C-alpha cells in the first residue's frame, strides 16, 4: 500500500509544482530558481511534468514488486531532481548572459 501511495504523492506534488510561486519554503529551490521568477517558472513547469511522470512510473512499479519496483520509483525521481538542478542553472546562465 505504501508504494502506490508514493506514486500518487509524486503525481500530486507535480500538480502543485506548476502553481507554486517563488518562495523559500516549497518547490525546487536552487540559488538560480530563487534569483529569478523566469527561471523559477520554467523549472517548475518542467518539474511538474517530470514529477507526474515519475509518479506514474512509481505506480507501475508498485505492481511489479521487488527490485524493479524500487528502481521504477527512485531512479526516475532522483534523475528528475538532478536534471532540474542542472536545468535551472542553464536557464539562469542564459538569462544573465554569463
């Protein structure tokens, strides 16, 4: 029951990310997203999609069980987080021209 709940939680978080305004408490908080509304918005738009996809994969993984379930839950989520950190940095560098 825990694994499907995690999948649903990731989907819900993805839904909420799309609506999050820049703040210091929730969201994808990197130095670059916190420095720019544009970087925040673009990172969270993509983050919303990636978190919902990660949640869907977690739901699929919950039915497979075992190691496959853990891989389908944590690999997409960790990959998404790492990608979003790099993505926010690239967006910030493009915006500031440095």
